[in-house]
C-alpha cells in the first residue's frame, strides 16, 4: 500500500514541477528548493523526492551541479553545426562562441592543462601512432554564462607540434590550426566520430552532471594535405545542453 501511495506522489511531484517550468514559474537557471523543502511541501519522504528529481534530470528538465544544487534547464539547446563537405571559402559550421551568443549566453573558455603525455591506446588509434608516443595534450573548460557545458581535450603528436610553445598563448581550434599550418601541417580534412556514454568522474565533476546520465562525445580528427593525422580532439558535451546538426547538399549522400 505504501508503495502505491509513493508512486502517486512521485508522479504528482514530477507533473507539478514540470508544469511550473512550462508555465515559467520556474525559469531556466532558477535553483530548485532543497530535497527537504520539497519533501515538506508535499508531505512525502526524501526517497520519493529523490526519485522525482532523478526523473526530471533524465528527461532534461533540470540539471544538477555538484555541491551547488539543482537548476532548471534552458528549453533551447546550443547547436553544433557541421557542413559537409567542408568548403574553405565558406563557414564550416558554427563556433562555440557563436552558438552561446545566439542563446544570449556569454561564452568563456580556459586552458586548464597543457602537458606532453604518452598517447593512450584510444588516442594513438585516432592519430595512427604507436601507443605511448608523445602527444601534446591541451584541455580546455568551456562555459556558457558560468555554466560548464563542454570539455575539450586536444591531442597533437609532438612530431607535429614541435614543442609545447605552440599552445601559448591559449587559442581556439581555428587559431591552433593556423599555428599547425605555420609548421607545415595545415589541416585540410576533418572527420568526426560521435559516441554516447556515461561520463568519467572528471567529466561529471566539471559538467555537474549525474554520473548515470549520458554525455555526447565528439572526437574530431584533423588531417593535413600529406595525409598526416595532426590532431585528435575529444569534445565531451552535456547531452541536455547540445544538439548536433549536419548539413549537406542534394545528392551528396549518394556519392
């Protein structure tokens, strides 16, 4: 009997909170009351509240920031646009800054790591290197009006980078590709591999997502005119903050 009552309250709480979000009573970015406050309002146990909050996280209505609380998600997602084939005379797609600005958010990025490391098996495979070969690793934290939304980790073979100096001062992908061009490795082709998985702890901590919820992983590989694999960048995205958009012209998919 208790289980049936909990199920009724669980559904009521989910429906009520979702309705408040849809009516605008709870706006994007608003912090939800604590579990104890919600439990007191509805007269139920914290276990029921936790289940309801988890359901709203899973549906993308809200998101958690570890140590800071639970917040209402934006109804709009940033789009990561890619146009196929890449036309150097035109835009290849939207940049991180452009997408954040479209949503009225302030983009920011900070370099949190820049080191020479041995390539993992996964990165070595993407770059066509033997496992353990030296790569320059640049990791950048990317946020929108203070909310972390993307973790980008670039890996450049040291045979291509030449030295760690190529990373300074910190720049975005386009400027970095210009620096690679100066070293004779201008990227002319790109490929992207998209996977969905649970976040690693470091990723969950930065993005502030529940470890059981999915993240989008976009691994972009850059290739120069000689066919050398010059960079592999692993972009980890909050799945509820982004959508992926790919555009191509008629008949391109028949080639």
